């Protein structure tokens, strides 16, 4: 059974005095329902579960009065003995709540009433929270948390790496001492495995149980097909083809030397206005992450971001590699990445950083300066270079030579090597990226 970080989020929410209904949003199949139901089973005497996607009739319960006693009366009438409402001991789980906007409106009434805990999940809340359904959002009466596929640390847990090992890695980072050779080699291999497996929980569990990559790839491509079906199902008719074209262009976007997202790559000669909403739709569904170019690589990063210039990465590394040619997984596991290695490992870095809750930024100037990522680290703006194996850091060294112009605290180079330092550049094995918290 996979250990997930959302479990501590759920427990902290439950233990907080006066907590509001909880809304957990995230991409399709990232483990929301399983985690919530397991938490309910372990922490409540009674669970009342509704899935609005599987049973459309549940929506009728919320079509009239949203007063709590009225709703519980209808729920007990429809569900019978399995619906028990006991103050302080019952949790109501509203799964796939994007299918019933009125149920989300009802969260205000459950919040004011306070007798029963409510947890909602939705795979496309970000998408269906806009436009015609925006009035259903009970602003101020819900707590929203985003859930991701397994991050790299959770993947390590799933593969038998315990907390003592992670504490040791943190100490190596803090003291800037190399990781012991045997552990270093094991973690190098786990990183390559994470690159091709990613973090979708069913896929991770399949990998841990079988280590059969053909099965893993089949499951990944099934999920990608499901994403495309969602685009056709949920998007407005005029946007369907544009959304699919944007999504399917991602591997081509990242294969370019300049990886800035270009709408001309989606469709030659098409105006950017045609695709703006389509890309936003995919991002809101939790499928991709944008990485914004900076005017200058200094704090505050968000204040220096150029909103119209950005890269696009898949939110899950395993799904990204599944979009590439057959045999890519084998090449990655063997370390034979050829010309596409930059795209694969940049996407891997974006996966790890974004699943930490970080916003993504990079720095590019027409003069040729190019920094893969810029982040806040230990209270300072820090350059982050991603190298699949080896590579120069010319742009990084140029910026560090001019502190009067570029106000950065230092630089980190991630790649296939152990911990070390050269002047202002800290070298880290790629597998330590998940330790780079903001402070």
C-alpha cells in the first residue's frame, strides 16, 4: 500500500479547530479517491460516500433546498442504512464533485452547520470552476488542497527507501559531503526508473509489484488516452480540436533548442489567440505545468515573470516519456538518451519541483544567456542548471561574475555526479532535487 503525503494534510485538516469542508483537486487518477476513503475508514465511525460520475441520480439530492437537515434526510432516504449521520463522527465524501456544481455550493451550508465533516474530490475542478459554474464556488467556506501524482520522495518510499536514508541525504546536502557509493548508485537507478515510471499510483504499484515496463507503458498510454477523452468530453465544442493539438504538440515543443512554447508549432500560421484558452484548459486540468521566463533572475520571481513567454512541461515525467517513441524507456534506463536527453531531464526537474508546490521559472536572453530554472533557495534567488550527464555552465558562470547586475545568491548544478562544490556552484546528484525546499 503506497504511502502518500496527502495523508498528513488530511490529518492536520481534521485536527484543526473549526475546519471547513475540504476540496482536494488534482489530475485524473492521481489517487485522490483512494487516499480519502482510506483516511475516512481509519478516522471516522461513519463514511457517507457519493460519486457523482458513477451515479448521476445523486445530483438530484442537491437540486432543491441546500439546508443540511434537508440534505441528510434525502441522503438517508436514498442510501438507506449505509448513510449514518452522527455529529462529530461522520464524514461525507463527495467524489467527482465537478459533475454536480450545486453540491459544491452546499459546502457553505455544511461549513456553517459544523456537525459533519465534508471532503470533496474532483479531477477537473480547476476547469469546471470557471465560466458558467463559477457562481457555485462557496468562496470562504472551503479549504482547497491540490494533490499530485507521487513525487520522487513518495516513489522512494514505495521502493523501500525509508526516512533514515532521506535524513542521511539531507545531511549530505547540508554538509556538502558525497553520498556513500553504494547508496549513490542505487539512487541513480531509482531516479532513472522514476523518469520512465512517473508517479501515477496505479502505475507505481504495478511497477513495484512486477517491474514489467511493457505493462507500465500500456497503463500510461491508457491514461493519456483518458486525458484526451476528457478534453473531448468536457471542453466547449469550439475548443476541442485546439486543446488536443496543444496537448499533442508538447514533445515537439520540448525537442526544440529554444524550448519556449510556440503556438506556431501547434499549427503553422495560426494566431496565438486561437490557442490561449486551450492551453489554459490543459493546465487547469493538472496535466501540464508552465515555466515562465524572467525579466531578470532576482527576487521576487513572480514579480519578474513574463506572462506571455513560457515553456510547457508535462506534470508527470512518466506520462511524458510515454508520449515519446517506443523504446524510449529502454534508452533512458540504459542511459542512452541521445539528442533528446535535455528535454527528458528538464521535464524531470519540472516534475520534481512542481510536485513540491513550486512555481516554475527560467531565464533566457536573446544574447544567449539561458538558465534552465531559477528558484528561491535558502532565501535567495538561485540558478538551477539541469545536466543529463555532464555539460558546461557558461551562462551560470557569466551571471555569477556580475553580481552588480544579477542579484543571485549562487547556483546549483543537477546531474549524474555526486555532491561537490566549485566556487559559487553547488553540484548535486539529480536524485537530490527533491530536497531543495525554498528555505
